[in-house]
C-alpha cells in the first residue's frame, strides 16, 4: 500500500485542482443565478399603483396647472408611494383621522397631488399660528371646510387612499405640491381673495397662500 500513496495523493490533488479551476470559471454566473432567483420584486406595489392610477385620481380630463414656484409633482412616483403606503395599511386615528377625513370629503377623486395639497394646506394652517393649533382644530373650525363633519367616510378605495395621503403628508414623505398654501376653493366657485397669492391649480381646486 505504501508504494501507491504518492499516486493516490497526486490523483486527489489533481481532482481538487480541477474543481478549483471549474469554480473559478463560473462565480459570476452562479451569483447571477442566485440573485435572479432570490432578489425580491414588488409586483404587488406595481399592481396597486396601476389601480391607483386607474381610479380617476390622475385622469387626463383633470387640469393640472401649478404656478411657476410650485414644480409639478412626479405623478407616477407619487402613485407608487401611495400604493406602498396602502400595502402598509395606514391606520387613521386622532389627528391622522381628522386629516384623512378632510382629504376624503374635500378631495376624494381628485388627482393624488391635489389630495396631498389639501392635506398640506391643513398642516400649513396648523404651523402658521393663525388658525387652530391642531389638525382636528383646523378641520373643525367653523366655516372653513364645507363637508358635514357628522358624516362617516364610506369604507372603500377612496377612504384607503385618503388615509394613505394623510400618512404621507403627516410624515412629509413627499414634495410640497402647493408651497405654503393655506387656502383653496373649487374652480367652480368665484371668490375675491385679493389679499391672497394664488399658488396654482391642481385638478378642480385652486390653492392660495
């Protein structure tokens, strides 16, 4: 047996060398194959984003015309952010619920940027010191918002979107779409707010500061 050992050892070393050479030839392919299988994609977000876009919130028949000092929001990306927030399942309670209810009753069906602008108007009022110091206080202030505060949002897509918009606005997760705006009205309404500066028009609402 002793005379065969060098041959046996040489055979083992040769086989090991072959394996090492083979492994060295294919590391990139192996890693790529691993990543192509293991890297997660986000098809659900894409599907929900499509649903959000097709739900008349970014309809082509809605005007979208912001003033020069208010850069146009990135529509598709905002839809994707709303979709991912919907997946997270935002909960409306306290101040967040007041914000979501205002978005729902004042702007449901509007472009996503328009819904976000309404939420940001309310937050701007809180920060301004010229209105109530809380979101609920601003929303409930007499004569400021037209919806019936005793009404309850109808469970469904619009309410889910309103809660997502409220969460995005409250956490400043998206751009300011109507800079420093503290007021808005429907385009069908004629007003004489000569003391206010018009920021721009988003969907069916005109925003002022």
